[in-house]
């Protein structure tokens, strides 16, 4: 009987020890991953049937460098938070999600939007371009930076044809 108790106690201890090494479930997606998934769904829903948007990293390093310049208050120099190509607004551009009034000439400081579950769907493709251009977007990239628990995002869009 004593041997049985010891065996059961040892078996129970082994089961408890193994339970410590098991995962508690799948890892939760980050707010940046959730945003990208939703954003791509929005883009693909506007494209002609059979076409999908592709992820590229053409300007990823530039977007990451700009996101790195956001300070602890979420502020950055407005001119460093976007790029619209060599000849002005053209078929591609990228921008840090921020207050649209920050891009008025003469405004030197902008405040980046910190993504949260409450505002996730406020900054979709129509926030970045006209509704009529959505069916022309073929490539995108999304760069994120997490700082002090806040997620900041830059989005790159490339249109198949501009006009």
C-alpha cells in the first residue's frame, strides 16, 4: 500500500511538472498583425475578382527609420513621416498614420496614431487614398513600431496605374 501511494504521488508530480511545459494556447496576434490582416482584407475586397494585393518591402527600411524617430509622446517631424515619390504624388507613397491636418505645409510637428482595438478600423485604405483608387492598389507594405506599449504604423501603397 505504501509503495502504491508513493507511485501515485510520483505520477501526480510528473503530470504537474509536464503541465508547466505546455503552452496555454496559441499566441495572440499583435495589434499590428491584426491591423495588417484587416487592412489587406479591405484592399482585396475592392479589387476585381481574381486579383489580390501583394506585400512588398520596397520602402520598408525607410518606413522603419521614420517610425524610429517617433518620440515617447508619439510626435515626429511631419516631413519625415511620408514619401510620395520623386515627382510628387504618383503611383506609390507611404505615410505614418497620423492626424491628416499635420500634413498642412508649414506644420513641422505631427502626432502619430497609436493603434488600439478601439480605433483599429478607423485607419483603413480609404483613410490613405480616395475610394476610387482602391481597386488600383496592387502592392502594399505595413511597418510597425511598438514603444511603451503603443503600436505606431507606416503604410506603403502602390497603385497599378494612377489615372
